[in-house]
């Protein structure tokens, strides 16, 4: 247990250190808000699509498609349970009416991309169960990408109008067809369709260089995204009166404690029913997705809606700080649990 705790803590610490670099650069004025927004657009429109296409085109196959269907289904289930847990937290702590939806959304939607990507690759390289498997990290990235095919539309299709108290008809097409979703579909198509696979992926493929170039660009996603995350967390308003202190810990309890416990029970149930694929990385992704802190895109939504920005900023700060401890502990438990499934 000490070994798996050390591996988990080291993986989380690696993420924290890169985020702290972004925070330090933002505090010193090296990274300003305009630069972070420009870098975020670069990640969204180029680097992340390149990562998804390069990983999915190599990993996707007809044999994997049926097994992978469990990932978007699980994403939808996690959102539904998160809404239920968030509603329970609101009922228990009785926060001001102006932030009740904020608390529920922060519990329902986790940071399903930028935190799991580096965490999975770090654990794949260091965990004894996975370190001998050279392709574990790439498969983990592919699994997360398929998970996001459902989570991203849920975040923008449900979370966005929920925080704004808007009807679904007010959403725009780009909320559902964002560059990451489109690129994930392209990666799946290249991997699944034999003519495209032969053209881009197979050994000696004439356009294999395109996938290789995409992989080089995509490798920069994780450090850049974590630096931007750290810079954004440094740029938080000083006003805290909007949200009583107890609500920070209410959100943390729902998002960082209750959800991962549910994730453990869910994955164990899938294993008992024989529905879980034999790849331990698949189970690890499902477990980690249940334990990540609140989604940073919720802050973007609050800024767009011009409501509860200060409260959401501080919820994210507290959530991410506490996640250093909870992700380390739950990550160690997940690594211990995997061989038992």
C-alpha cells in the first residue's frame, strides 16, 4: 500500500508542480489573461485535436468499439449521479439561492480531460501493474477521449444552460460540435474504416507522416493545459462573501469523496457482472474520472453569464487544492483495487 500511495502521490505531485509553474508565471506577470486565452484557443483548436486524432486513429478498431461503448454510457451516468449528489449537498448545507445551481454543477461535472490525461500517463509509466505495458498510456488517452465524446456535450448541453437558467433551445451548434469532439470522431473514423486506416495508420502507410506530425503537436497538450490551469487559478477575484465557508467543503465532499466512492462501487459492479473489459487501464480511467475536481470550464460559463464568477473561482481553487490529497489517496486505492477486479 505504501508503494501504490507513493506512485499515486508522485503522479499527482507532477501535475501540481506544473500547475504551480503556471500560477507563478501569472503572479509575476509573465502570463497575462490575453496570452492564456490565446494559448487556450491554440490547445482547443489545434493541439488537443492533434492528440485525439493521433491516439484514437492508432488505438481504435472494430473489436474495441463494443467495449468502448461503456465509456460514454459511464460519463452520462456520472453526470446524473453528480446532479443527484449536488442536489443532496444543497439540501444539506442550505446555501444562498444565488449559488445553488453553481454547487450542483460543480458536483456534477468533473475536470474530465486536463486532469485525467497527465494522471493516466504518469501512472502508466510508474505503477507496477502498468509500467511493463508499453501501450498502456496511449490506451488510457484513447479511453479518456472516448469518454469525453459524451461528457463534453453533457457539460455544454446541460451545464451551460443550467447555470444560465436558459432553455436548451438557446444553445449553439458549437457547444455540441466542438473541435475536440469532431477530432475524436475523425480519429475513430481513421481507426475503424479500412481505407483510411491503410492510408494513415498501417505500416508503410503513404500518409503516416500526418499522424506522426499530429502526435508531435499533441504531446504539448498536457504541459500547456496544466500551465494555463495554474494561471487561471491564480487569477481569482478576492471577493468571497458570495459563498459561505461550509459550501466549499460541501462541494468538496460531493465531488471529491462521494463521487469516487460511487465510482469504486460502479466499477466493482461492472467487474462482478462481467461487463468490464480485461484491460486494467480501462477500469483505471473509469475510477479516475469519478475522482477528479470540478471542471474549470464552469468558470468560463460563469464569466459568459456574468453571474457567480467570484464564487465559482473560489470553488475551483478550494476543490483543486483539496484534490491534491484526495486524488493521491483514492489513486493509491484504485491502484490497489485494480488487481482485485
